[in-house]
C-alpha cells in the first residue's frame, strides 16, 4: 500500500507527519537562534533578554508543543474530509492549485491577524504576544493558549472554505511557522528593504511590535508583504520602544492571566484615568 494514500486513517498518517512538521520547524528555529547569537540586530539589557527567553520558552513548553501538534493534525484531518467541497475543489491537484491555496491561506491569516488587533475580545489574548519587551526568535513562542486555540479553529474553517488538500496545508503551515520564527528574529540583512517588497522581514515585523499602537497596528502579513501594500497597512519605521507600556509579565503565570486584564483596567489601577470616567 502506498503510504501517501489519503485513504489511510489519520492516526497512521498524522503522527509521522506531525513529527516531520515539528522537526523542520525546530530546525528553522535553532538556525535563527545561532544567527542571532552571531550577529544580532540590537542588543537588549541582559536581564530583560534572559527573562524574555525564559518566559517565551515556558509558554512554548506549556502550550505550543501540544497546540502545534493539534494544529497540524486538525488541519490535516479537516482537509482530508472537506478538500472536495471548497472553492478550489474543482481544480486538479497541481502547481496552480498549490500556489492558489498558499495565496488564499496567507491572505486569510493576514485578515485574521488584522482582526486580532481590531477586535477587543481577540486583542485580550493576542496582546500577550506583544507584551515582550525584547524582540527575538523566541518571541514567536509567546502566545496565549486561547489565542492559539481560536486560531486553529479559524484555520480549519479556512481549509473547508478553500478546499485545500491535506498535504498542501501541512506544507503551508510549515512555511508559515518558519516565517513566524524568521520575522521575529533579532537580525538584519543587506538589501532587506528590497526583500521586504515581497516578504515580511524582521525590520517590518519589528515595527509591528512597537510600543505605540499607531505603529504596531501595521504590517499584519505572515509570509507575503503584498497584503499590507494592497490594504494600506504597511509602515516602514524603526520603533523607539518594543512591547506594551502597561502590559508586562515576569513569568508565564502572569502572562496567562494578563489576558483577562485590559490596558484600560491597568490604567485605572494606576490612577491614570479619572475614576468617574467610563
């Protein structure tokens, strides 16, 4: 029997695919860690940087391993069941369908990322990612478990609507995850301004992590930068400060519960907003 036959049970296919998925993602992460160590774009305070890495890695160990596996297996299962019903289901399986699948999925994730900033409920969880006071490859680990879970559900819906094939969606997820590590890396490149015309680079995403909302509400792309150009959300600048002023956590436990406290609540506690104002 052909081991790539999509008729195989998910349990027989999903596990080795998950292992490959995680192995390649970890390899990309380790490569970027080494590159950061050799030639970092910016040097942060040692204590702050250490706390960032420890907190982000703890977040990864707590939820990302489980949810990354769940994400890959869930998307694979959904694609197996519904790839014949979506927008692209009428196309034969080949390069044209693969490229269209990637473009539609990358656009959908751009839209989801935009919504995570503009919707107050979604921002409660997504702001945890932006609370890092430094900017390094481990920042790509810093997500609230609920943020990741909701994202998995949305991605499954995207797979159903678009009709993406099972193995194609795993390849797309690997590309997306690798780019998340890449554009969070504390690196700079020659001709990065030219490269950023096509893909999201660390410089573009660094702006997205500015402490100022007027600056971090920009550059929502994950892989391609064309979506920010098309929809007018692209900004090119060097942020003076990284992170969120009123949202800070010294450990993973604090990070988890910060999702249930808004910046406005923190401001009230600090007396920055008059008590009579609602």
